[in-house]
C-alpha cells in the first residue's frame, strides 16, 4: 500500500508539471495582465546583451531585449526598466501565481489525507519544520515547482528564491536572501512563497495564497498575491499603483483614528516572537476596534491595500512573506516600516504595514507595550 501511494504521488507530480508546461506554451491560456505599465521613458536596446541580458530565442518566449540602461545600480536602478520589461515581468508572475493557485485549490485541507494513527512526523503529506506551528506539505513543493517552471522558462538567467529551497529557521532565510541578491548576475531575483498560510491550507481554511515578488538590484519592482479561493489577483508595479483583477486599489483613507481600525497581528512560529506579538495584541485590544490573527501575511497585506484592514504588524517575517505585499501596500497609498520606525527594506523582518493614517499611533502603542523587538529562541 505504501509503495503504491508513493507511486501515485510521483505520477501526480509529473502530471502537474506536464500540464503546467503545456499551459505555459499555449498563448490562449496566459492570464491577461492586471494592467499595462506606462513607460518610464524611451529606452534603446543594446545590439549585444550585457551580463545577464536577454536575446530572442526559444528560452525567451516573450522576446525581451535588455534595455540599454539596465546596468544601473543603487536604489533608483529600477527606473531604468522599460514599460515592456515591467509588463512581461508582471505577466509571467501572474501566470505562475495562478498555476500555484491551482495546486492550492486542488488540495485544500490535505491534513484530512492523513491515515488513522499517522503523525505529522511520519505523514507523507505534512512535515514539521522548526516546531509544530511551522509545517510544510508536499503540495508546497508542487506549487513551487509550478512557479519555478514558468519563471525559468521565461527568464532563464534570473535568480530564483523559493521558500521550499531554504533550510528551516529565520537565520537560514536571512542568509538565503542576502546570498541570492548579492550573487545574482542578472540583477533580478524572483522571491516566492508558493503557499503562504500552509497551516491554514492543510487544515482546510481558505486563508492562504500565493505570493511572488520580482526584485531588481535589491528593490522590489513587481509584486503579485493570488487568492485562488476568491480568484483575486492583487498586483503592483513600483511607481505605477496597485490593482486587484485590474481594478485600482486604495487603502482605507476613511480610517484616520486607531479607535476605528481593524488590525491584524502576527502569529510567528518562534515562541519568543509570539509572546511579543501577544503583548502587542493586549495593548492594542483596548485601543482599536478589533484584532485579527489570520496567519497569512500575503492576504492581510493585500487586504490593507484594498482598504479591508487598517494595519498588520508582524515579527521575523522572511522576504517571501513580505516583499510582494509591502509593495502592494505602498503602491495603494499605505506605509510600511520596521517596528522600530525605520524605513522598510527587503531585509526588514519586524514590520508594520498600514493605511498610513494610524501608523504612528500603532507604533507608539507597541513601543509602550515593549512589543517592537524580541530575542530569538529558535
């Protein structure tokens, strides 16, 4: 029975990969872009691609040519990207996110696949990573395979950082981000969490999503979050705003007082971080209208961008948890900072995202509650 079950899983994985590849090469199956990206200015292509550049060939189905100024570095390097560059990045990210979303909807509630008497440690479906709150399923890996297959087919020279390729633990995710960004010859890094909210997904809760960010020279230029259960594709391009299914997004400008705010709290796996988060919850509970603990940063940040939540604070978040959602919030008119009030960067792990109006008030409450930092226990 065990060998048959393993064989079926292997066959299923192969079938999924084959279907995704077929979809990728079929033009009619490509999702329509959320929006067209206005040009940043006229760009001329080099006759010979530079380091990490592109040429029109079978491995580059979109026929993208590297713009002349793409070797620029520094915080403003992203401005050298042409509208065509950004549009193709967005199209590929959207297609890949939808492919991973198909895996999510097909296997929602996979914990029910556990046989009677099986444990999370012995189950073929679920494995524990750092502790019982930090798990991974075989479908996380299938979803990431779906994403990476599409990304690498379109952009073979780009670097790819997926959660499922990184060892468990905060230190490992920090190191992986630093190494991948520094060693990317093209300057591009695709950062992906194929199933954000894995515990929710495994239990059958529809509070999970695909999150993807495209980083150029250390700056997030494209962010996509896909909620397959609601078929909502949240998308943002730096400097060009944010949308959901093509409609513009805007944070909740009517919520100007923290007393009227619905705030989502982080649910970190590290016990020390969790205790810090609960101090923040207790302090804010008497100050704001309501506290939620959704345990899916991709969704909660998207909901802030859509005006459905006022704020979200979290601890020890990895780049794949935060990069896409942070861009969505910023492009929808919101604010993202570290919990110490510092400017958000790709390496930020303790953060507050908000509509901007309640940002400083929430930071002050968290400071007074000693809920802005912690010492890792894992």
